[in-house]
C-alpha cells in the first residue's frame, strides 16, 4: 500500500491507497512543534480505525509546502515504515510541464493538483484550491501548467476581520440565508462567503477569456463543496485531488514512465 502525505500550512492530509483505491484519509492540524514520534503516534492511532496497520504500507510519497516539516516527515517515514519517501521536488517526474517565468516558484501542491486534474478530467481546465490560500491554476489542453492567481484564503480573510476589528466576532464559515445580513454575524458571513463566490466567478471568467474555448473548472480544498453550492462556475469537486495526484506521480516514478 501507498501512504500519500500532503503537508499544508493549515492541515496535513494523510491518504492510504491500495492499488487504485483510496482506502482512508485523515486530516490533522499542521504543528511545527510536533516531532516525528508525535506524528507517528497520531498515525498509529488512526490506521486501526480503518482496519490498517503500518506494516501494510510499503511506500510513501510526500508533497510539502512547509519546508520546516520536510525533515520531520522524512524521519517519520524512515523510522516507522523503514523506507525512504518520494518527495515532490525538482527532478521528480510529474507529467506536468511548467510554463511560467520561474518554474521553481510553483508550490508542489499546485503541480500535484495539475497532474491529477489533467489525468482525471483532461484539459484545458482551471483548478481552484480552497486552502490556506485560495489559488486558481490554469492548465492547458496538453496538461501544461500556465500560471494562475493567488488570493488570501477564506479562513485568513475571516480571521483578519476578527483580529483586526475589535467589535467583530469570529464566525462560522457558512453561507447565510440572505445577502443582507440582519446582524453582525450574518453580515460578516455574507461578506466573506458570498464575497469569495464573487471573487471565484470573476477570476474564472477572466482566466476563461484568456484561455479561450470550453474550460472545465475543478475545485478542491476544505471549503470546495460549500462554495460550489453557491455558484455555477464549478463543474467538479474533488476533495482528494492532491492525494490522487500523489498516487499518479508515485506510479509514474516507480515505472519510469513520463
């Protein structure tokens, strides 16, 4: 079995694949202070809940946008699985040609998402990832990564209102029933949630105009399902897009294929 790990700024997502089947997924908060042993304890407690054990896992692949955790993730795999993980890094075959000014600037997660989305849905397409940042990535018909847009994530925007305005409360990130809020909480929910719907629709329209033709829009990330219900521009929601991308890339590098 394959253990796929997506290390993000807010959460770390673990996925276990048995051949093509995603057997289990878990998401835990990213903590720079945790050791490899502490992350192992969490994993050891999660696996049995899905009828799995560390001994079932033969390989591991890691996508990380948090460099301070790279060594910890590497130690976790080597100590507890007895194997070396494959990191998404320059030199690893992804099947994605990066066509921007400085290819090294592109986050590993965005490359992995591009590999997965093109494999699953073809191209051209737009990938929207509702993570710590909200990113929109443009992928060509041939699967080339063309660039995209980066905006503050929905959680960051809501937290900024709470921390920077003394009279505004922390809110639950759900759409209110009406755009006209009748109290502070629903007014904030309207501004944040519907505001991001408008952001997504506007950026999708602009990117579609630049790409031309019929473009599929695929969304992933924690709030993808919530936002997708409020707009018609999102065609597919795949919360495990990054994990599937990791599986595809791992298979590609094991087989030596392109």
